[in-house]
């Protein structure tokens, strides 16, 4: 499953498309980092590879952390927990609000939640 940011207008410019692709990539990376942090406790619970005695070799820890990172990235790339999609939606909404505020002659209605920010 590919997570993408939808263009805000049908006639989006190439610069907007690149910006949206960057947003989607950053949101996916953010979700992967969160997933990696969630998976770390499971990695710490493993005594060893293949049931052998605990090995104090630092390279085993490095390989294990690379494995955790790869699993987290794969989960996020497959849609993960939906965090990346939500980040994209929120950032896009905030961008649209800022754009509307800066356009002359546009009246923007704000909710009570907006005034608390």
C-alpha cells in the first residue's frame, strides 16, 4: 500500500506535487520511527538468536536493531497504524487554512478550537 498526499487542487503544479511527495515520505518515515520505538521492547526481550546462550557481541545488537528498523519501515510502508495518513491530512488542512488566511478578500470562519491555539 502506497501512502500519498492528494493534490489540494485538480490543477496542481509540479512544485506542489513534489512538495506533497516530500510530505508523504516524511510522514511515512515518522511512522516508521514510531513503529521502531514500539518494537524495541520486543527486541530487548530476546535472549539470543536461535535459542543459544546470551551473546555479548555488540555486532549481534547492531544486526538486531537493523532488523527491527527494517520491520518497522515495512509495516509503515504497508499502511502501518494509519499515523502517516493522519499526519498528511492534518498538515494539508493546516496549509489550506494558512493559504485561505493569506488571500485578500477571503473571509475564513474559525471554530472555537482555533481560537484556543
